[in-house]
C-alpha cells in the first residue's frame, strides 16, 4: 500500500474485502426485518418494496411515473398495482385532468403499516448518510449504482 493509500484510507483490494464481508451481513439483516402480518400473504418482492417506497415518500403518481422511476414497463407496474389494489394495499382513482389516467396511492388503511415497516430502513439510512457531505452522499450513491450495473453486466 502506498503512503497516499494509507493517508486516504483503504486500497481497492482492502475495500473489496471489507465489502465482500459487509454486504452479506447487510442483506441478512434486511431480510430478517419482519414483514407486517397484513402484508405477509402478498409475496412482496424488491420491485413491490420500491413501488411502495416511492408512493410513501413521494406521494401519489401515475402508472407511467412509477414505471419510469422503477425502470420497468408500464404494463408490469399495472400488474403490480392491480394485485396490490385487489388486496386493499393501493388505491386507484381517475386523474381529474385526464380521465384516461389513473393516480395510484397507498390506501389509507394500509399507510400506517407500510410507514412503520419502511420507516426503519429510512431511519437507518438517515443515520448513515447525515454525517456525510452532499458530495460524499452523491459519491456513495453513484458507487452503489455502478456496482449494481457491474454485477448486472457479468456473465
């Protein structure tokens, strides 16, 4: 390790080693977070959690807006919304400005359960990210995004 590496922290191999040990622990802890009883029968996957998070934190939006944020096809979002609507988790209403569009929101009866469940992760991320500068937060997010893309590209 060069003196510059020692002064600035870890070299790349040490950082990779640390992450290879840290990531499984993080994933294990997240998987152990109990799914609320009301939602257990839904077999929620990562896309469902992202959809619910967007609606919880950013408020009601259209299927196309959700699809763009989730980076999946609107038809896939429509299927997810339909499933969660039938179970009473989401509400769909006509857009007052364009009756062809539907506005999707979390059903009021489901909001407290979803809020309590997802808030734990938000609180943990807040604790981890608050001490960082805005530039450090951007670098952290860009790094996670680059890692996700690199894993996707591997055979």
